[in-house]
C-alpha cells in the first residue's frame, strides 16, 4: 500500500497516490479527524470525545452528534479509493482510533521529529546537515494548525507547534548569522515577524545581520519598524539593548560632527562585530575538536582493556 500524505499546517489536504482530498462534509468531521491524528498513539472512548467536542450539550445529544460526525467523517474518507478493506479509522462500539498500521506521512509528525532532534542546540552550533533538516522542517509549516478551529485542545496544540516553529526559525537565523548568510537569515526573520511583528529579539538579529552585510540603512529601518510595532502593540519603547545597538549603527555621531568620522566609526563597529562572530566560530571548532579527541581516547582505552582481557 502506498503512503498516505496528510497536511495539517495551513490548508488541510490528504493525498493517496494521485488522489487528493482537500475538504470534508463538515468542519466538525475535519476537527475530529485531526484530533485523532494528533493523538494517534492511543484509542479514544466515545464518552471522552463527546465531552471534548460537545461538552455544552446533554449527554444524549452529545452522543448523537458524535455518531453523526463519525458517519460524516467515514463518508468523506471513502472518497479516497484505498485498496481492499483498508480503513483509516477503526470504529468500535465504545472506542475510536486511527489505524496505526496505515503507512502515513504527516507534516506535523515530520516537523516535530526535526525540532526534537535539534532540542538544546543553538543555531550557531548546527552543522550543515542539521541546518538543511531544519530548513526542510520550516518549509512544512505552511500556516497555523487547523485554522478556524477554536476548541481548547486545538488552541493548545496550535500554540505549542507555533512555539516550536519560532524556536526552529531562531536556530536557522542563528546559523545564518554565524555563517554570514545574512540575506537568507533576514528572510527567515521576515517570516517570524509575519506572525509576531513585535518580536524584539527577531528585530535585533535582523538589525545586526543588515549591519554586518553592509546595509546600514536597512538596520536603521529595522529599528524604526520595531519601535513602531512595540508602541502600537504594547505602548512601550524598545529595550536598552536594542537602543544601544541602534546607537552603534548610527556611529554615535554628534550633531555637527564630520560624516567621515561617523563612517569610520561605523566601519570599526562592523569589523569588531564580524571579528566576534569569527572568534565564536573558532571557539566552537576547538570545542568540537576537544570532544572528538576525548572520544577517540575513550575508544582507545576500551580497546586496550579488551586486548588485555583477551591476553589473560
């Protein structure tokens, strides 16, 4: 059986072979299906599902709505021509669960796998392979989870996955900054600001990458965009850290000062910033080398012990 592909980020879609299903008979059937996918590791009792989706109704009505929604869900899924008697859902008198024997590709699952593999690592610590994996995971996030659903379970999962996305893109920006891929890093920052325009840390990193790439005007404009967003969203000015860097970008020029002095100061600050990035990169390489040396030493000691034991 071919693999079934399901997208829950952004516009929902389910595909099997050359078949594509982009909508269900009703929104509630889609929400139930997504719930079973998100929590696919365990079966779900009908009583529990009734309470989650129709908790505001009496028990008999909630059960009736659940039965109807299950039927609508099954009718929707039947639009996919699966081989034989294969079914995505296993429906029992009291239980309902996703069929775990199905060969499944799920964007949320693939996204979480990469985020978990990168947990605890900063962007500048990533190697090229990890960076490419992070890029692939980022491209899966085509929008928030199940847009239009506002049930508690969905809101919780949506915010959890969005937080993972923010952390993932932060790592991508960190890698880009450390490896001087400033243009790519700035593009990732723009994506984050599309979700949260008042994210000060993202503005600061974009200012820094603009400045390091030689785009002093872009760095100044980024500061103004940040200041405007913070004032509109929270009625507050940028932090001292951001204002201090803004002053560095300006070259701390005084009114009436010579423009050449300001430019020289700006070039000096840019050179110092680039040197700091290079020094940090060298430190990371030394740490990796030390770790590798220690690992080789441990392996050598283990081999020596094994050889001594065999001789005895």
